C-alpha cells in the first residue's frame, strides 16, 4: 500500500514554486494533473487526501486571482 502512495506522489510532482508563485499556465496544468489523478486512483487510496488538499490550494489560488482581476478592473469579459 505504501508503494502505491509513493507511486502517485511521484506521478504528480509538487511544483518547483509555491502555488501562489505559479504562472496561470502552470496553475492550470497542475490542476489538470491533480484532477486526472483523482479520477484514476481508487477511492480508498490514502494518497487521495493529499491530492485533494493540493487541488483545494490550486482552486483557492485560481479563485483569488479571478476575484483580484474583477476588483482591479481588468476584467474584459463583460466588454
């Protein structure tokens, strides 16, 4: 069981920089990798909790950036 946890952790490597320092592109790709991993691993796998925590961090960062964009007046979606 411990080997399978390490296997999934190695497949989804932690980015070289903290989540808040990632570019939008890096953040999007990291999110996609995490979502894919969560879809493919069994529900009972212990590594799911770690991946879900990382995904929550990514989603929070993306949400924060969207809110800042709206508040900062740089939102062009309504134009």
